[in-house]
């Protein structure tokens, strides 16, 4: 595996890899912010299944953190992450610093309306502008044939898909944006780099999040009105030790428009805080 920190060496390395792989080879990109876990490695495995070459980026993007968020505290474990990716058989690790992504005088922002509103977009102003901007830059730098993102960050996935459609990001930038199913712990908690912020007691209590979501979905399937089921979900989380519930809503999977009742292509989205840690999750509501 080649670990690269500057753009010109990255482009040379990718050109050489493509040439050596031969005509028709496909390159997959897995963008990450590091602090890798099994969920990221699942993305890598899916990338390797779909493509001949795999690149992973690690960049803690300052433009997607708000003024009072955890940019400075966000875990940075590049040496450990690189070892994991090397063992997984990744071809290229793209690990630029902030000056490489946003050089002096940088003045461009990418904004995606509609799907970026509500949910995390309402609670984290400017977050999805930062996501769209850095992902577009990564696409232009790596020029993959496909890219893979985890479905835990469903709104992020929707924003990136909308951007790719609107800006005609066809080959050689990226032909397809693939979502990969959420990877969960044995107790149901979605894997996240931020889970390491939880104390042992908070980690135990956090399992109430997916459990309460499953219970709300089951209640609605038995005929409980959606408003009542979601009210019970919020009450359950507060009783389990969550300090605040930022949102607990049903939305259409593609447009993220609010939904008032369960049905095909409807998902339940929840964001809640326990201690200083904000956890998000989503599940289909059939």
C-alpha cells in the first residue's frame, strides 16, 4: 500500500496503478475521517468486491465541524489506521493535511439544497456544505470510478448522490455512489468513531437507541399511531440516560421529505446525545 500526502504524487501513483492494472480497470474510493473501525473495513471489502483497485482517504475535514463541535478532540490515529488498511489490501491511502485540501486563498464552497435541510442539517448549520465541498475535491483528486459511503450517515449519502447528479460527475470522476449497510455491535449500536467517547456506563446505556427505534417500528406495525410511537421512543431514550433528543422523525428515503406514516421507502431517523456524545441512527420503516 502506498501512503501519499501530496496531490501530485497521488495523481502519479494512481496513473501508474491504472496503467499496470490494464484497460478497463476500475478504481473505488472510500472517503473517511480516520479512527477506523469494522464499519470502515466493511466499506473497503465492498470496494474490493466492486473494483480492481481501492483507494481510501483519511482527512478530518474542518469545514464540516461547527464552532462548538469536536474538531480538536476528534480521534486521529493515522498510524493505526494505515496498518489496518495495509492488512486489508488497500492500494492507496490518501492522507493529506488541511493545507493540501484548502491551500491559502481557498474560496469555493459547494452547497446542496433540499436534502441538506432538516435532520442533522438543522442542528449543524454549514455541516453539509463542508461535506459536499470536501467530497467533490476528493473525487477530483482521486478520480475514482465509484465511491462507497456508510448508510449510517444516510443524509450525507443523500447529499452526495444529489451533488453527483446535479454536477454531472460521470467518469472519470465517479460513475456510481454506493451505500453500504450499517454495521452494528452485538447489542445493536451502530459502529461509529465517536463511540470511543462514551464511558463504559454510557456505552451500555447507548444500546437503548437502536432498541427504542426497533420498538417504535414494531409498535407502528401493530397499528400504534406514528406520533405516539415516536413520543414513546423519546421517553424511552430520556429514561435510559440520553440527555437530549435532537430529532426522532420519519422521512422519505430519497428526498428526505417528512413522512407522517410508515410505508415503503420510509426511514426512521434519530439523533440523541448522551454525555457529550451525539449519536445518530436510521432504520427502514415498513
